C-alpha cells in the first residue's frame, strides 16, 4: 500500500498517537492510486499503529460513502444471485441423490427377494 514519500514542502505536518512525526506516502493500489497517506515511520514492531489518509475529512468521507453505495448494492445483488444459484444446484444434487437412493433400494429389495429360501434351490440344483 505504501509508495514513495510525498513532497515535504507540499505535505502538511502530522504527528502520530505517541507524538512522533509521521511520514507521507503515496498509495499505489488499484483502489486508491496516487492517494496520499500518513503513517508512523518506524518499523511495524516499534510503531503505534497510526495511519491516516491525507484527504480524510468528514466531507470526503461522505462523498466516498455515496460513491461506494452503488457498488455495495451491485455486490449484494451478485451475492443474492450466487446464493440462489447455489440453492438450485443443491436442490438438483439432492434430487439426483434421492433417485440414486431409490434405485439402490430397489436393487437391494430384489436381492433380498432372491435370497429368500424359496429361491435358494431350483430343480437343476445338485443339493435337491
């Protein structure tokens, strides 16, 4: 998410939670290309976890939320469609398995019938 440092001349000064000066970075992600942010400059092991967009303000946040609402609605529709498709697939799989079970039960029933003592021997059997 981090990138090159921002111009120290054009960037504002910001301190982190523990009072240290932060560094400005430029995002290189596909979601926020070129967007500048501040974070604690020390390694993760030593830092306080401070991180903030340079342009974060209540006005920008509400604009971002409004821009993201349609994307959320589309994602929710896609998720619902996938859920319905999965349910249809499960129902057809269940139908297939039930038919297979019925066929196996019919075969077992026939085998039981032929295992009946009446069917054990026939006139050509050497035992009788």
